[in-house]
């Protein structure tokens, strides 16, 4: 079975530029997550989608970050404008359903490593 | 609020010796706890989960973890380390809002 696909693998930009990441979850997975993993820290949930609706975006810095999952399949995460502190690995994950239904097995992609100079 | 604390940022073992990765949790009620593993350049993978059934949980690749309420701990163990076990390990708790909150991670180094 194909895993969670993410692109690009690496991205280097200057501060105040914009950047977009793409994620294609495992086929049939209704729930999609974007996590931010800063060096030396554990992943932090940015946003969670259930199909094409947002379930949780409480930790998404909405003044600069946006995400969409228009057709309930693949998703894009955008940062505009980027700041130095946005340097991190951005992980996409998917699951059959939300975690409260016992579907705690998240399948993660390899991530996009963002460096903001 | 629920949280987890991983007590060691790095653990070094020799191949064939036991592995112990420590995790303490904070929760006002019986938590759901997990261990995930992250190999270099690979995605995070679920090792095992505890959801209030048996306190000793067996996972993949010979790992297991024991939930100890009296000690608020959920330590990960393996009897004999293999070179392929070298990776970053994350202890995770599911919060009351159904989020997964990750610890800061423990890097396991295995020497020949």
C-alpha cells in the first residue's frame, strides 16, 4: 500500500517569502493532519481535517499559515510571509478516522524540511 | 492538561543489551498513551498503544511498555537491542480534546 506522500522534501527560502507544501494521504483515509516539528522538539499539531472540513486549527498561526483540503483528498499548507522561527520539519499524517474513534494509528509522511534564512 | 515527559534526550546501549526509554505522563484521568518511532529520513511509525486494557503492552519489533498508574510512567523496553533500533522515540498522550501530544523525544544510539 502506498504511504503518505509529501513534497518537496527540502525547501530553503528567505524570510518574508512564501512557501507551500503538498500532501497526499493514504487512499481512503478521511482524516489528515499537519504537524510542525522544530529541531529538538516533538511534533506539534497545526491543523486536522476530517474529509474537507477543519476539525482543529487551534494551534495554527492564522495570520501567516493557511491550509486547505478542497476535495477531501490531498492538502496544501502555505506560509506567507515566512519567519525565521518557521524553520522546522512539516509532517503530514493521515488516519482512517479521528483519534477518538480508536483510530490512533497515524501514518506519517517523511516530511518537508523548511529552512528560513 | 495532559502531557508527557521523556526523561532522557539520548540513550546509548550496546547491541544485545536491554533498552529502557523512560516516559512519565500527567493526566487527570486514565490516559491513552502511545510510543512512536522515527527512523532517519522515514516517517513516524506507531510502535504500540495503551488504551486502558492490559497494563503490559506488546508492540512491533520486540518492544513493550508497561503502564504504571502509581508511578505515572509508561516506559518502553526491549530485552536485546539491535542496530536497526537506532532511531528517535516519542512518547505520546491523547488529550481530552482527542489530540495527540508528543513528548520531546529520546534518541536511541546502538553501538556494535
